[in-house]
C-alpha cells in the first residue's frame, strides 16, 4: 500500500530527509508526499524541487495543510521543543507519526507524547537513524551472535570546537553532547543489552577552547539489570577527530571474544587459550564484512514504518521502546547536574506519574 505523507520541517536535518531519505521510498511506491510544511516559506522551494510538489501543496501551517490534504501519517523533522505541538495536530487529524529523535526536549514531554499516541490508538516511530547505519547494524548483529556480554565501550570524539563548521544552533544548545550526539550512541549501546538500564553516572563539561554554551564533552557510565556495564566517551571539542561522526569506535567485551567497530571496520578477536599472558602483543583479528542491503538509516526506517502500517510487527524504534533510551539520556543530564548517580527507572516512573 502507498501511504500519504505530510512532511514537516525542511531545514537542517529536514533537508537530508527531502533530498535523500524520502525519494527512494516515493520511487518504491511506499509513500506519496501530499504536502510539505515549514514556518520559513523560503524553504518550501526545496520541497518543490526535490519532491515535485506544486506551490499549492506547500504550507507554513500544519493545521491548514492537514485540513486541505488527506494524509495517513506526518513526518516530523523540527527542533525537539516543537515536536509535541506537531504531534497534537497530527493526532487531531487521525494521522500516524514518524519523528526524528529525540521524542521531545524533556523526558516528561516524551512520556506525554507516547501516552497521547497510545490513547489515540495510533502508531509512532522514532528515527534513531544511527542504530541503522550499515556498520552499526553489522556490529549489533555480531555482538548479538557472540557469547554473553561482560561490558561495552564507545568513543565519539571530534574537532568541531569552533563555529562555522557544524550547525550554528548546536553552539547554543543546553546539554549538546547528550542531546545531539550521545542520544544516538547511548541508544545503540542500550539496544545491545537485553535488560533495562538501572543507573547512570555522567560528568559533562565545556573545555576552555570550545565555543559552546552547553556541555560538549563528557563521560557516561551505565549499569544494566543483568550486570552489564557500559562506558561512553564523547566530545565535540577535541584537538583531533579520533572517532568523528559516523566513524565512532564501539567495543564489546564478551566471554569468548572481543568485537571492535572502529572507523567503519569491524574486527573479531576470539579468545585463544594459547595466547594467555602475552601482554605486549596485539592479537590478530578476523575482519568481518559489513552487511549488505538496499537502504540504510532513515531511508530504511521509513520503509520499516510503512511495513508496520501494513500490519507487520512493531518497528523496533517505536515510541514506547525509545522511551527507555530517552530516559537514559535525561538521567545522564540529571546526573551531570547533580554530580551523583541517577536511577533511570525511578526517573522514568516519575515522568509517567507526572504525564
């Protein structure tokens, strides 16, 4: 079935959707874009050129767009603080929802959105796109097939400390590292553990050389209910891009092997009883090929969402499932502010009680 879609948001990440993620799904007859919406009228020309929409299909107001165009779902690519109002309008018009991360700019807002979607009996997916990149997908599969996990680590470090390199708005963000980058990385790490995250401790800061208002560097330690430990290092403001965006290092220490993803190359190091005690020699690993499929990231996630609308199993990153990842991120924010360990499930339960 072809689903009618109204796309909201054409700036920044929205441009990526319009230019790269949406067209393959239009070509495959999964979706028909019936309207595009952005509060900045100048951006609407992008929808006309890339999605072949007429000027009459381009709007600066979502309420008007959904009143004039019949749609099955709304895609949301706006700043996080604007997600909930867009969700409200979409639900008022009986639409399903596919949204960029995070669910909202607060945990309470995220819980409210999930509750509203359940009460409306609608489906909402979150495009945790990094989890569905080619190298991360292969890493996740390799880890899931390996022996039990002892602990996980990840490193994301870049040298975008000055303005003019990355999007201007991120320099003004509160909790930049956790809400912009780590929201993806912590989600990937949590997806590898078959148990809820119990506690988080985070230490975040702004280095002297960095031109950011919000904390852009930090460490996060997580403890899961099954005993798995996780350590994360992230920074936008290092001297070098040791593991910049999409080239992160993830490492899984399992009982019988170590699996390392580094700069999009995946290597497996099996336990070798004959090598015990060789402290100074790096073992020879087995490089693993990356998985192959036609699409990745948001293009694939739009496909998954349409399959879910067709009646298949819920997409992995449905709004209720992603609440767990959101709780980890906001617990890390609270931990850094309080300088203490935060119980993730208590924080999530409190947000549910207040929703």
